[in-house]
C-alpha cells in the first residue's frame, strides 16, 4: 500500500506548487520523432525504407523536467547549453511557448543535443544522436555558473538533471550546491555515472537501483539496510530515492529508515520520461513544503500517470488528483 497522504494535504501542496520557482541545471535536448510506414527493402542495402508520414518535436532531458514543473503551474528557469543552430533555436522557442524561461540557456560552440527516433508500426527502428558530450571548457563553465547565480535569488528549489552530456562537471555541481545551501534550498539530483559522487549536500539523490549498484560496486540490500550508512557516507546526501521499475520506489534516509512506495500505475504504455516527471514533482513538492516522504508519494502518483502516455509527457496537478482518487477508490474496494 502506498504511504497515505490525505486529499486535503495533497490539494494544499499542489496549490502551493503554483507559487514556487524551480531552477533546473543540466543537459537539455531536443527529441525528434519520425513516424512512417515500411513496405519495402531498399535496393541499395538490406535495410527497410521508411516513408515518413509524421514529424514530431519534443523537449527532452532537463528540458522535459522543466516542462513538467511548468505543467504543475510553477515557474522555472532552465540552465543548460545549446548550440547556435536550428535545434537550439527550436528548443528555445518551445520553452517560451510553454511559458518557461529561456533566458538562462547558454549558447556554446557545439551542436544542440538532438535525438532523432525513426518509428514504424509502433516500433523504433533506429535512433540518431547529434551531440558533443565532452566536458565544457573553463570559459563555458563560468558562463553556466553565472547563469545559475542570476537565477537562484528567486528559486525555491534546485534540480540537477544529468545525462552525461558535459554540463554537470564538478565545478558547476559544487558551485551551484554552495549557492543553494546558503539560501536553504532543497536540492534534488538525478545523477549519471560520470560525477556520481560529486553531489555532497543534496537533499534527495535519485538514481535507479542499477546506477547506484554500478557506482558503489556492490549490491544494495534494502531488506537488510545495515550497510546503508556507509553508502550515505560516500554520497554525502540526506535521502536516497531509488526507482525500482514496476516495484515502485524506495525512499531511504541517512538514519537507515526505508519507506517503500509501490507503483500506482494502472497500465504502463511507455516509461520514457517517467524519471523526469518524478524529479520535477519531487523538487516542486519539497519547495511547496512537503516532507521528503510526501514529495516521494506525490511524485509516484505523477509517474503512474506519465507511464500511461506515449513518449516524454507532462502531468498536471488535476491528473495527479484524479490518479489519487482512483487509487483510494481501488483500496477501498479491496477492504
């Protein structure tokens, strides 16, 4: 059973979210979906020929976290890098069209990270990645830090969204955490392996179980959490939120307390973007005054909605309330 939060408290937190402002630092990308039909093999090589019928653009990575924060009604600043190219301009335009701030995007001499997926008959045939994932140079690192410093005075939470594309280098991570800590902001981290242990001082650290075990070089036994203090000593964070796939999530605190948060998904259509939704809701709920457990529970409801949609999608406060009501009704029917 999901840890309980009553409806009045949920409504209050979702209402309070609308007056928050989340700063998201990390790797933004543009997702391109080409959908079409396959009815023949190319005479040039043994590959299918896809006749493209539809082209869809979407915000990905840290930009998808930003649009989920905006879907909640909160304000947000996205601190990320883009290239001086069509994809960068498109990403900027889509942010602005979604009532998100684009003023903190930093234009650098590299292509905007773009992922193009070719789809036919609901199957992905191939994906093309256009990117430069080397660490930013010292000059660009300073420009990113300057952008963070400009955004934090109005922030009520800070998010790091890392996809190993070179933005979240140690200097950016440490500088941003120092600034956020002086303002008492909750800090939520969605890490990747490159700088996994650089986030000391974060409020919630949100790897999936595989990522954590790979970084630690050991299995994580949630049933016998005696080794968890050593894990927390290495990470230097307050809470771990482990995503466990179809088994939901586990919230682990530095004192060794483990809370299980089972999935509330009614059907799973597409898990793409679910982690971004969880990150967005975690940060915004913490900013709104939720406890860490309350924030995890609300984020879990949001994830349950997101996986029922195609691709990286946003989840609104109204959808979370509907999911909550459905779940409570199901639990009542089981008694």
